[in-house]
C-alpha cells in the first residue's frame, strides 16, 4: 500500500509508458474542455456550446452537469445515435 500518493493506480501506467524509450506517447487526451472561465475547473458545457462540440475532433467532452443544463446531453444523444 502506498499511502504517500494521491492516485497511485492512475499514475502507474503513465509512469511506465512515458519512461519507455521505444514507445511514443501522444499528449492529446481527445477531450473537449473549455477553460475560457479561467477558473480551477473547465466551464460547464451547455446547449450554447453545441456548435463548438460539433466542430471539434475530440472524442470526449467535459464537463456536463444535468442540474445546470440537461438539454445539451439530450441533443448530443440524438445527434450521435
């Protein structure tokens, strides 16, 4: 047990892969995040962000909050199915 690390399971593979000379690691996490609010967390995405989400090459997006805007997820579900 490693009690001195916050997230040892998540850092284990990254440490091995990033230190292997024969592997190439891509630094793109394929996630759409909007940091325009300049806070400690990305902006909560809403229905007004649909055009940006449609024009990105990202495979994932964050962050969503159904208490703030659940309609954005309904729209995305209809467009991807």
